[in-house]
């Protein structure tokens, strides 16, 4: 049950079907609202039959002050009928296609699960039964659907052909069991991480208290400020843990429910019902797994330590009592891999894979008079575009309207957005490296980072650092470095790169980058090569992005441009888009930071939006 701040009932999750039901009167008490809910007629019939009370009254007759024995039940009307009323019900045009079953059939299933809820009638043509499945469109079909809408589809099979093997019936429960086991395992790991994190915050607070005892009593207010900050951080992190734990618990509950339904449908249902049940289950499982994938993709294991303020060891005044240092020990992005592997056996994956990834055009935006070279998404509503004419343009993501323009002396070639500080870092054709602050729907004047002496190329943020391509190396610097800082960029690895228009992503402790020879190389942060993709027909490579699944998308600039996908191990590539809608000179591609399923391409006067989908 969900309750608002005034402790009134706002919604209720059905324990059987998991549907969320909201009360008509939010001011009603729980008892008043539950009393107004409609009776579960199926359950009442089953209870009556178990008590050997065979007689049920006809609901239609009862409304007209008559009494007769009910023989049938209509799922759509949720009404019992005698033989006479059932005949009239079937004569009516609006109810002629309703699913009507004999009460004795309802009573034969005492599990509480309504097999008749799995309708075998076609949604498009209700008078026809479902007889086939189109694997291309993932749609259930009747014969009329096949002949009218799917006659050109190559992979259409009859339900009988698809369910001809008993493997589906015999192995589904075991597969669900394996997913449940993997989910329980991850849930326990998350609970342990939460417990360990709480212990670390408690230890950090104790260290702060011991340090506080050494300074004067007039610093108590500083300690109070510190503990508030720590508790806010702890509460934020606990909220994040609770979201993930709740998703995992919900998946476990859903798996228990699905396994229960599976046993009933397998034992009492038809093959068609079972196939429909499996297809529905896969879609629900896919949605749940994608939620988990999205929730934990940026997880990191934190090590919390108390850092003493050295000034306070010698002085009685300071701005704060100390800080806490967040050290990300391990990248936890692959924590749920076991769940994904188990789901993959059922052809359920949270993201498109190499074999079936594709893109479809959503929108084309015309930025009149511009010469677009690069872009990056800023929050949920905006995109920053860099132009050949030394301009930064803030664009509305939904409409493509330019809402702000900032001019500066550099020539932007690649962007990197730091959402934690709401900054964009800008590399230019020369050795100039800038950063600019985002203020609502405007870009403040970019500031030159004077500590950079290299010619620079693509750049991206990974953890607390900005990684950047320079000649023959990947370097990094702190994302919090001030423009006039005297610190130098730190070399990460040596590699045959050059500056300018190129691509680079850092993910899961690996760097994927284009080289001088137009290769795509994947290396670890320690410099060990994972793969090197070198294909003459795919050159020249203009820009790359790495999807959360590990696939790499890249643009081949030849012949007005095409879009390709590279497998996670770098051994296979294929073209997924022969040409762009309006762009003839593609310059940059970038993902939507919000959903990672929306791709933007820029070049010339156009920006195109694509949705990344499975075939």
C-alpha cells in the first residue's frame, strides 16, 4: 500500500496480478475503501465449489428480482449467467465475442489463477483464434493477421510448430529458478554493501568525535555542520541502496509469482495459452531487468574515511571540522551479470545485442546557417552544439530550437559534460582546452585551462577525472581543477593516438579510442591491449560511442557517412545504417545521458535523433 504524507491511502498493489489500484476517494479510511472494492467473483465461485455448494445465482436475473441457477461466467462482464441469459448475452453484438466459460470448468482449478485470463482470441480480430506468431514484429496473429499484415514476414510460425517441443514446458521453471537464485545472490550482496557502508559512516563519525575532543568547545557548531553533511550523504546513499534493493526484491516476488503461474498454465492450460504466457512473461521480465540495469549501471563500492583538518590541529578556528573522502574501490557495473546471463537463456536482454542492434530515425533538426562539429546532452532538456564558426549553441532537446549562443575564441571539436559540477569541457583544434559553466538555459563564457600544453582531441569523464586524447597518449586531470591551476595532466597510457577529430570512451576500467591509423583500440587503464579493430572498408572513422552493453557504435565518414556497430570483443562489425537522413558530412555522435537509448548525430546544418532498438 502507498500512503502520502498525511498517511492517507493513495494506492494498493494487487497481491495476485501486481496491478496498482487507486482509491476513488483518497480521504476514505482503509476499511471504507477496501469495503468498496469489487468482489472477486472467480474466487467466490471456487470457494463455493470447494464447500460443495454447487448452486450459484444468475447475476442478470438477480438484478431483475428473479432467481435462477447460474451455469456460465463471462470474463469481460465479470457476471454469472443462467442458460437463458447466456443465450441472450451471446446474441448481443457487443458481447458476442466475450469469453464465456462454464462454472464447472472454473471450479476445477483451485489455485486461484484464472487460466481464462490468457485469452486465445486475436486482439485485432476478436472473432478469430490466435494461431501463429511473427518473430520479426513479436506479435501474436490469427490467420487473417498473417494474410493481411505479415504476409511478407519471413519468420512466421504456427503456435503448434513453435510449441512442438516439450523443452519450453520442461525448462522454463528451472530457468526462472536460476534467475531467482542470481537475484537473491545480488540482493544479499547489496544488503552486505549497505551494512558495510553504514559501519563505515559510523566509524567515520566516531573518528570525527575523537578529533573534536582535542579542540576547543567553541568548535561544536562546526562539528554539527560536519555531521549534518555526513548524514545527508549517508541518507542519499541509503536511498540509492534502497531503490536497488527494492527493485531486486520486486523481481524476486515477480519470479515467485511467475513460477506459480507457470505451474498452473503448464498443467491446466493449452499449448497456445502456454506460449502466450511465455511471451508475456518474457516482456515483463525484460522490463524488470532493464529497470535493474538502469539503476545499478553507475554503482561503485565506496570506501569512506575521515580526513582531519590539519589547521584545526594547531588553531581554534576553521571553516569546517573536516571532510570525508569517497574512494571508489571497485566498479560494480557488472554486479548483475549473472541475472542478465540467466535471462539471456529466455531471450530476454535489457539492451540490444550485436546480432540484433539497429537504429530508427526519430527526428531531424535543421539548425539554419550553422556548421555543426560536435555536441553533448546537458540534463534532460538541453543539448550544447559546437560550430565551425567558434560558437556554442544551447538547443532545446525536444524542438531543436536554439535558445542561447555563446561565442569564444576557440574552435570546438569535442565536448565532455560533467553533470556533478554542471560543466562542459571543450577541446579545440589547437592546444586549447576550455571549461564552461552551465547556468539554466545558457552557457557562461568558457575559461581556458592554462595547465594544458598538449594538442588535444576527444575527452570524457570517468569517476572523478577527465580523460583526454593527446598525441601518442591518453592523459587525465581532475575534473575539479581550476582554470588557473598550475597542476599538470597525468599520463595514463601511451598509445598511437593523435589529437583532433577522433573518438574516445572510458568504461568498466577500459579505454576505447581511435588511433592515428584509423583503428579502434580497446585497452585497460594499465595499458594492456584488449583488442584492435582494423578494417580498411570501415575507414575513415569519425567518432565513436560505447553503449552500456559494451558495443561500440562508430561513424564511417566515406560516401556521405554510414553508421556501424562493433562487437564487445572487437572481432565483428556490421553496418546498421547505410546513410543518414539529411547529414552528408557526419562529425560527431553522442548518447542521451538520460536513457542511453537515444543517439544524436551532427554535421553541417543538421542534427538527427535516432532510437537504438533491437531488430
